């Protein structure tokens, strides 16, 4: 009986709890609805009279209404149709509340943005009256609608999501005046009407007022305007707040991080503000960034932060997939796909378990250098992408470590990576094991600073596959392949026998297969055994044989210059033509032409393929040449990928012109291709750089002219040395010649006693 009573008692308690939750939820929904109606009624009852009526609907309807923050942006007639529009289209519509642009009474604009014209206010600098009247407007119209109010310039960028997180972490009912604290320049000390213990919030990166602060200050704005002591608008606002709200700007170091001002020495430097790398700790942690003097830079920053938001959403997606997989495991349900299951695995270095010896994933050892068995060099510096990836990993790790540093009263700084390991897991992502030296700084309680060493296990997981269908090319054949005309430009000086081999390859690949191509040979006179007439005859005969094709020879006077030849060749064709810059010792395939058409995208991307370069055939074949069908094969110990060569490129003529073309001051062998490659790297276009088996650089003896400048001569010599043969090829030559072994053995007596096994 007692057991039965306890069961009934427990059931009653559970029932009361459930009923209470349902009632509480219903009551909260009802109150939320009533409050929203009340605020809406108040707002319409005090409809702003100063609002430009043409844009009233923009302010009231198009902007989100969450009641947290109202941002007043001070601007002027000169910027209403430019910078103000950029502000509204970037961060303006992402705020946790509303915003409006405050300008002079005479300002006129056709932009669809919320503009408030302040009566009696001009755009004359300094804008003390504009700033104070903007605060008065906020007080008169929105005091009970929003918890926070912000004064901002039109050259600031506000991150709405971080601003909301920050404001919701503090009490808006208290008197708060938040910003970067300032006391004026050294030469202004004592001249701003501030006491020694007083400050002001600097206006550039933004100033935030709690509702209570605005309530105390706004009724006295007329007095503050009639008692100005300086020409600085932010100083005068600070003095007014100090007098009537009895509070100074926040004395906290964090504000320099949250409200970030990119200090510069001159107005010219301000134009370059935020043009470099945005992926830094200072920028990522900032809530506001200032100044953005160039309008396009606002759009660039907005795109950057949108990418960060996308990355966060992808991470949340992975976390949800992990939860799904955990629940399926508990429920013994396997409804997820293989992809979802792979993404739903929790972080760990043992997601992939090898089943055979050759499936084990090797790690690279890293410290101040990279030690990898995958590289020919046993020790090398970080590649550029490795450096960026490692900096990204360290920054994210330190941000996670310091996430709750304020609550814990300590900060941890990164010093260096002592050593570590890295590997790439094709199924799951990048794995890191890092031994890191840190500095632990405690600033609450007993202060201390000590070095700390930590071992970190990190996995940068893949997200789901992203698929993007490429644009359809307008010129396609029945086989679905792109049939755009390729305009081949060939610089030539001498080398007649090599040219005959090239033209044979050109005929078999292009003309016999009815490829849509044109050929322009840019011919320079050669001092030794010039055969220019023979070159012209070959091209003429080929044109007669294939009358539908436009094949031409353009003769150029003066010493040979590859850059000049390609420049003159490009001027033979219109801006929208697809050019293929090639050398006479290149053997290309029909598949390469297709890849060139697909990989070069006008105004978007250029294609710099990496050619396979043959070794000296006398060394690798020992004078026994392979069959003709295997001469241009891509195989081990037959050649190498010519990573240092940038001369072969597929690009549109308009893109070539846009970056400035070749530097015609460069004469002789090499460097002009590297210069063009660098120009595209610095442009806003993508560069596709990839090994292409359809391009083979045929071996030829190279003579490096001693009259070349030092850099060109070293490049030529390096290319010459790499073309001799692979390490195995050269070892075979040495061990096949006893006189070389005897010569080496005389200097290394132990060598002759060693057995060499292949």
C-alpha cells in the first residue's frame, strides 16, 4: 500500500511539473505578443517627423526589429550615394535592431536607405551639433524601444552577431558609456576641459550608450551644445556624459580589441586600411573595425566575414551529424548514408585504420623546418600554403584556449611550436600533433607569468562535399566538348629541325583532327645558319594543304626576345580570343587542347600547366632509343615535372592585356614568364597550376649565354643540370663506367669494397 502511495505521489509531481511547463510557455508567448504590439503602437504613435518621408518604409519595415540596438550613423551629402549605401548593403541590414543615417537638413539622396535630415544641422566640420542632435533624436523617438544606442561614423564596419553577443552579456539598465577610452593627444592635454581622471570615448570605432545613460544625458543636450570647449565632437560628448550621467568611458584594455581602430600615420595610409590580410586575430576578434575610407573595401570585409560565418555553419553541421550518429548508435539504427557516417565521427586520430602495410598514413615532422619522406629534399622550409594552414590552426587553438579567459582571470599567449607532426587524411581531413610553448599570465588574484608546455592533438575535419556545376560554353560540338578556337602563338629563332618536329605534331594533332585552331609563328632572324625562308615555305605549303586554316608567319627584326614575340603575336588577334603561348620544343596532345579550353575562363581564370620535361635520352636509354610510340610517354626516370617553368599558358587576350602583358625590358633567356605569372598572382583572377600529361618538353642541349644577367644565368644553369637525368639514371652511368668508379674509389677507398645492388 505504501509503495502504491509513493507511486501516486511521484506521478502527481510529474504531472504538476508538466502542467507548469506548458502554462509557463503559453504565458511567455502571450506576454511576448503583447509587448511586441505595445512597442509597435508606441513607435507608430511617435512617428519621426524628421525622417525623409520617401524612405520611411525603409526604416520601419525593411530593417529587422529585435529591440536590442539602435545605430545612428553620421554621414554627409558627399557620401549618401556611395559609402552610406555600402554600409547599408553590407553590415547595416545584419544588426540586432535598427539603424539610420543622420545628415544635414539640406541633404538630398535617391538611395533606398533610411535617412534622417536633422533641422538646423549642416555638414560643416566638426560635427558637434550633428552628433548631439542625433542623440536627441534617439531619445525622443526610441528611448523605450531599444536597450542600447550607438553613435557610429560611415567608415566603420560593425559585426552584428558579435555585437549582439557582447551587448547581451552586460546589463543595459545600468549607466554605461562604452568605447575606446582616450584623453587626447599629448599636445592637447589640459586644453580639452577634462579633469586629470576624466576621459572620453573616441568616436572612430563607435560609442555605445545604455538606455539609462541616454535618459540622463539627452535632456541636457542644449546645455552641452552651448558650452563647447574644443573642436572635437567625441570629446564634447564625453564631457556631457561625465557631467550629467556621472560616468567616464570604459577604462578597459578589452575595448581596444572589441572596438578595433587601425591606427595610421597619414590620410594616405588610411586609404590602404584593411587592404591586406584580413585573417588575423585582431580582425577576427573585433566587433567593430575602423576606418574604411574606400567604399569597395567595405564589400571586401563583408565577403570575408560571410566566409567565416559559412565556416561556422559548416562546423555546426558536422556537430549535428555527430549527434545524429550518436543517437543512431544508441537506437541501433543505421539510417545515415556513408558520407553522413564519415562526417559524423567524433574527432580523433584513429578514424582511419589501415589494413595493409602500404595503407599506413605517414606523418611529416615539423619544427622550424619540415622533414618529409615525400619530398626529394630531406629538410625544407614551410611551403606558403603550409605556413598559412599552420598559422590558422594556431590562431584557432589559442582562441579556443582563451575563450573564457576573462571569467578565469588569465590569458595564455602562444610563443612557438617546439615540434610536431602533420598528415593529410583523404577521408577525414588534416591531423596535427603539436608540442607548443605557451606563456600563462594570471591577472586576477595572485598575479603570475610562467612558461607552459602543452601537447595538442588537433583534427581539422572535412565538411560535406560542395558541388558547383560549371558554366556551359556556347561553342560545343556533338561530343559535348568545347569547340572554341585556340590561337597558338609560337616564338622562333633558328632551330629549324626542332620546328619541323613541332609542325609535324601540330598537323597530326590539330589539322588532321579538324581542331579549331589558328597558328602564328613569330620569326626572328638567326645569325648562324638562318633558315627563315624554309620556315615560311613549310607554313605556306601547310596552308595550301589545309586551306580552311589561318596559318601565318610574322617576321620581327632585332635580337630574339620571347616576350616581344608573344606580345606581337597577341596583337594579331582581338581581345576575346583564347591564346596558347607555346615553345618550339613542346609536344602537345589533343587532350591538352580540350583542357586548355576548359581551364582558361575569361576574366576569371588563367591556366599555367606544368609540362613533363624529358631527361637526356643518351643517359637514360644508353643510346638505345625506345619505340616512336613511347618517346613522349610520362614515366618514372624518363623525365620530371618542370615546376620552375611558367612559359606555357592558356589565357584570354583581354586578361593578358588587363595585367599589363610581358615586361619587354627583359631580354634573352627566361624570367619574362615568371614576371607574367607574378602579375596574375597579384590580380583578382584565379591561377590554375597543374601537371598536364599532354605537354612534354622534349630534351635538347642547352647553352647558357654568359652575357645573361646573374639571375637569368643561374636559372639557365639550374634548368640544364636538372635535365641530365634522375638520381637512379646518373648512378647507373657511374657504375657502368669503371674509370669513374676507379677515380671515385681512389678518393674513397672503402667504396670499391661495397657491393651495389639494383
